[in-house]
C-alpha cells in the first residue's frame, strides 16, 4: 500500500512546518536564480571567447615579428538558454510546491505575497537573462 505524504504530515506542528516550508522555498528560489545567472554568464563568456585572438611574439612573420592567431570558434547561446530554462523550471517547481504545502496551513496568511514575489523575481531574472543573451548575439 502506497501512501502519499505531504510536507505537513512529515513535519507536524503549525509554527515549525511553516518555517521549514518557507526555508525550502527560499533555498529552491535561490538555486534557480543562481542557475539563471550562470546561464547568462555562459552566453557572455561564450561570445567573448568566440572572437579571441592570441598574439605569439616569438613568431617571425613578415615585418611585424609577431603572429596573431584567431580562434575560429562559433558562439552559440544554446547552453546558456538551456541553463536559463532549467533555472526557471526549478523556480516554478519551488513556487508550486510552496503553494501546495502552505495551502494546508490556515494560519499562513502572507502566502499570496510570497508566491507573487517569487514569481515576479523569477520572471524578471528570466527576461533580463534572455534579453542580455540575445542582445549580445545580434
């Protein structure tokens, strides 16, 4: 026989469970936001390394005495965008779990404010990361 256990059943006590639910929610949001930021930086660094030039001062070519070697790599935003999407999905999952677990706690009054704040912050981070990523590649 399989029983489904909710968060409140695992951690009894109204004041104790509310704190643990909120702590897990904030940790989940923080992890998702860090992944979104890493995705944005992956795009920035990928684009910076695409046009990288190496100067070799020991080479004897022509009149200059140095050789410039270009890295002919192509920059693609796929890794960064994937990380941004994964971070957004983690945040939305954290918001969903928080909503589901706090709906069982009648004394948790600021639930909608916390959910709205998490959702707005997630949407803003995703929009900024996607905009900055695609603005760089144009």
